[in-house]
């Protein structure tokens, strides 16, 4: 009688001992205490309705779950590359006493790149691009253009194919470990600096645009509840990414992807139940007077950006192109991209349903449509927005840590830097020069970006502008990045002659893109105010400039004709500028020739193998004087 009890107590004692030995214990204990305290505050506080209290419970419990299951990363490969033991390994260790999770730096050698496999990378790539602002925009566009609005916005998801192609070639043909390292090698430090700033601008946009969408479910803009929701939806992903970096992001993405898909089909089921003809009627519905013109114009602009430039200013996507084995990555990107695009198209049904209820074309904002459905539907839609926001923000913070700690601070020589004297530039996560100091810098950059993004919400902002404006401003990234696919690198022994480093090829494309984007941003800037009836209203700040540009540059029909026109003309200008800059360095300003990496990746296994013309173990960077050129 006493033996089973003693045995059970012994197992509980062993579990408690193993739990106390995990590095995450102090964080999880603190979070659990905060979760209990927050739940008590919600239970004892005053709320406008039972639905309001439910919303806060959902946010607290979901946030607590993500932090409580996060892992602490204390090696560079875990924090920046996502390599490490899974949650299931941790659970088996705690409850079954299996082999303890590995924590030492020897893990670097023992872990193959393939550890971030298809079923980890695919849902991560899919859910990180289901931004809260994206599904908000899909619903809004569905309310204006019907299903064509969702298809139009899904056009940006061709970015998966472009990013996969560039990542595959850079790894298997050229041997690079990241896109910024390739840019620095071919175009020099000035181009690398401009590229990094463009990426930071994108990441900053992601913070405020996604946090504001979640906050809209908790109160009026700039109200106390709205700001609390902004703070929580920003602080929660920042917390568990500070703990675990890329590893924490990848693990949480699997849970969020499953939850996001489940909630989407639950929402579609509720909408179908409310339509006389079922869910099929959503796709055939047309409001009195028909949909607005211009859905095809939006699709055209989205395809141009998605195929040529948009993916390259999003490190959330391009960083993941260097995680798994090359072929696994391509498969994960194509499948994940197809699922993400389908998700966006299906979610446009929310906006279409909003028009059905109103009996006219209207803004199909999810928060407004949710109020016309049941309380369960409101909770489901809130969960979808929360899931998409947190998954996007945790990936945003992860990319920010890598960008700042390795690619910007790589230009500094910190303590224990093992590179040759005078050698500077972006670092790869597996470089011997990457130390705990870089992890600390990454964590500090996460907290800084979270604060900077949230503070931007003090100004009037619009979530859709985070896509259209930022995508237009960085159209100049496309030509030089696509040129990398055909770039010819030399060998240290001189057997192969490489192309010359060409900073002007980058700058002559990048600068015109910024000019076009800034012009579009100014022309479409809005001023928000309250009209005579007390209703919210808006107007263009520079209507004369906007009308002038429409007269000269617009293509297609509808409200996005200027977007399409500026992208067609702007991309042509950027491609031409890139060609001119490349020709200048080939014929006039002849900088040193570029030398390739000494090894490339095997497409199937991801293992490094010698590059033809390079001695095994050689250092391309030591042999390449172009690295120190000022421009």
C-alpha cells in the first residue's frame, strides 16, 4: 500500500527536481504569478460587458501560454538560427527522465541544419506572413471589391516564390549564409548600410501596424483600454523572444498556425450559418450597385511588388530562407505561401459578409463585422487577429535581433572577435566571433524596437499604408538582389574572374525607389478629424499633389491606380538605374573583382562542400580586397 504511494512521491520529487534545473524556471514562475494576478484583476474589475471581460481573459491566457512554453536560448545557433531541442524533448526530460536537453556550445557541431525541418519551417513561414494588418486589409478589401479584393491582396504572397528562389541560389550556388552578407560582398558597405536601414524601417512598421489592429478589439483609439492592449500585444512576444530568440519563435509558430487555421474555419462556419444560401453565397454575393472598380488594378500592383521587390525588405521571410536544408526550404516556402494566400482569400469573406449585413459596399473591418455576429464569433475573430499579430511580432523581433546584433554591430570589433585584424562586416550566426555579447545586443534591440513601434501609435496611422507605402519605398531593392542570382564570382587562385564590386548598381536603384515611395507616401497621407455630425472622417492632406500625380502616372482604374502606375514606372526606373550603375563599374570605375565563398551548400543535405577553384578551408574574404572599399 505504501510502496505505490512512495513510488509516486518519488516520481513527483524527481519531476520537481528536473523542473528546478531548467533555465526557464525563474521566467516561467514570474509569468505564472503575473498571469494569476492579471486574471484576478479582470475578475474583480468593472467591464462594459461580459464580452469585454472574455476578451481580456483570452488575451491574458493566450499570452501566458506562449511565454510559459517558451525556451531559453543561451547559444548563438539557438538564438539566431533556431536550432535546439523541441518542447517535446523538454517535456520528456521533465516527466519521463529521458536525456537532458543539451545546453553547451558543443551543440553547434552536433546539430545539422536539417533540424529545422519542413514541419517546423512551413507553419512558421505561413503564420508569420499572416500579419494582423494583412487579414485586416483582406477583410477591408473584401468589403470594397468582393472576393477580388482578397485575391488582390494575396498577390503580395508571390513573395514566397521570389524569396525561395533567391535563398536557394545564394546558398547552393554562391555559398552565402544570409542575404545581407551577399549584398555587402557584391555592393560594398554603403549598400549594406542602406539595405539594413530599409529592413529596420520594415520591422518598425510591423510593430505598430499589428499592435494597433489587436488593440481595436479592446477600445476606441487612444483610450486607456486600447493602450493597455497595445502594450500587452507588443510586450508579450518581445518577452518570449528575448528569452529564446529564433527557437522560441519557431516553436510558438507551430501552435499559432494550428490555432489560426482552426479559428478561420470556425468563423467561416458561423458566417455560412447566417447566410441564407450557406457559405457558398458569400462568394457569389454582390451588393446593390456592384463592387467598386479597381480590384484587378490592386492585384497588378501586388504582383509587381511580390515578384520583384517586396520580399527582400522583409527579413522575417528572408531569414527563414536560410534555416532548413535548401530543398526543404523551397518546399516549405511554396506550401506555406500557398496556404497563406488561401487564408487571406478566405478571410476576405468577413468583409463580404459585412457588406451583406449592411446591404451596400462598406469598409469590412473585422472588429465592426465581429460585432454583428455572435459573441462566439467576436471571440474567434479576436483570436485570429491576436494569433496573427503575436506570431508576426515575435518573428519581427527575432529578425531585429539578428539584423542589429550581427549585421550592423558586425561592423564593430567586440571582445573575443576572432576575425583577422581589420576585418569587419556582417557576421553569420555560426561564426566563431559571435559571443554572448551579440545575444545581449540582440535582446536590447528587441526591447528598443518594441518601444519605438508602440510610441509611433501616438500619431494617426493606417494599417494598409504599412504594406502599400513601405512596399513602394523599397522597390529599389529588387533589381540589385535579383542581379545576385546571375552574379559571377571569382576564385582566389585566379582561375575564374569575377564581376567587379558595384556599389552604384545598388545605389542607383535604391535611391530612385526611395524617391518614388516618399512621393507616394506624401500624396496619399491623410488627415483624420471629426465631422459636424460627430462621426470620424478623413481627407487627403495634399489633394492637389495627389490629383497631379494621378493625371500623370495613374494606370488602371479605381483607388489603387496611382499605386500601380508608380510601381510600373518606378520599377522600370530602378532596373534601369541598376544596369547603369553596374555598367559604370564594369567600364569606368573599376573596383576590385568579387571572390566567392570557399564552400557552397548541398541542395539536399545542406552540408558545406568545396567550391570549384577554392581550396578547402580557404577564406574568400581574406582574398578579396574589395571588402574595404569605402563606397
